C-alpha cells in the first residue's frame, strides 16, 4: 500500500497557533482516503532528502525563531528550489513564508536575508495585522473561498509583479493590507499568512495538496469525503466576517 511521507521543518521552533494541525489534517484525510502516512521532523542539522518526501511543511515563528532556523535553511536552498521546480507540494505559513523572499526588515530596521527563492520582501511594523481573514483563490481552477486567522507584524510586497498570489483578500489584510493579495503560489508551493490552522477549515486546499502528492506517485485518489463538519466551520468564519 502506498505510504505518504510528510516532513515538517523545525517543529520545535516554527509552529505558531497550532500550525502543525495542517499536517494532522492531511494525515487524517489520507487515512480516510485509504492511505498510510507519517510525519518526519526535520530539526537544525538534520538531513532533508527531498527524494523521499511527498510534502514539506513549515509553520510560523517570530523574528527570533526565524533567525534561529535561517542558517540551517540556507544550507538547503538549492535542493529546496530544485524540489519546488519539480513540483514538490510545499506549504509555508507566515514566518516561514516570509523566509522564502529576498529579505525581512524588522520595524527597528534590522535586516535578515531570506532564501531569495522568490522576488519579494517583508517589512516589519510595530502595529500587527491581526484577525480573521477571508480570501478567494482559484487554486483548484474555480474560484473558492478560504478562511483563516492572521497575526503578523511583517508586510510582504512582491518586487516581481508577475508573482502569483495564493488569493485575493475579501476581508482582512493578507500580504500587506494594501494590495489585496494574500500569500504566494508557485507550482505546488503555497506560502500564506493564514493560520487557523489553514487546512482543517479549508478541505479543498487540503485536497489540492493530497491530489498533488498522489499525482507525483502516479496514484489517483478515489471517492469524496463527507466534509459537512469542515464546511460548517468554514461557513461560521465567513458569516462572522461578512455579517
Ligand atoms: N515574525 C513574523 C511577523 O510578525 C511572523 C509571525 C508569524 O509567523 N505569525 O511578521
């Protein structure tokens, strides 16, 4: 039976607001679809062999934690970009998403180099962008709503205007509270400010990753799941935001 290998980068440092729940959600849905899975924890100094993983995840973290993981992450830059180009499913939340860009400048003006995989930067502000958020995405080819919770001091700006956002902000702040863009999407990579965690309340986003993982293994996911509970949770956030 096919087994799915999920990997989490720096679970002890980068895991704000229950972000690991995204992996637990994927595991549960894979089980419901009839597949086994496991989560490998990748800590600083550990080897990350992209040939043996089906999905890479990193959660959010404060500037302090971002700095602590950066050196190790930088050593993985080339292999990470190669894997992304080859279609590896990747989910990076908030502080992790920020590290994919060129740099992060704190509100005191201290600059931290990012991996530079994508041409964007993040500027920190004292005033945080916090609250529930609703975006629209065309991740699965049709427009769908995605809900979550955001809490970030950093505002992310695309330098390369051709970069594709994960979604368009309907309510909330997103990348910077100005241009209505939220997150980034490239091949099977998503970077997003949405905690919550993201996947349990947005089963269609979870299934985007499951489908992408399965396709890379030459598998076809059969059947549909009963998502009435997940959709109820999704609708509750939407209703609260839209009145
Ligand atoms: N340090 C970052 C910020 O506040 C990331 C925070 C987070 O991951 N929630 O912008």
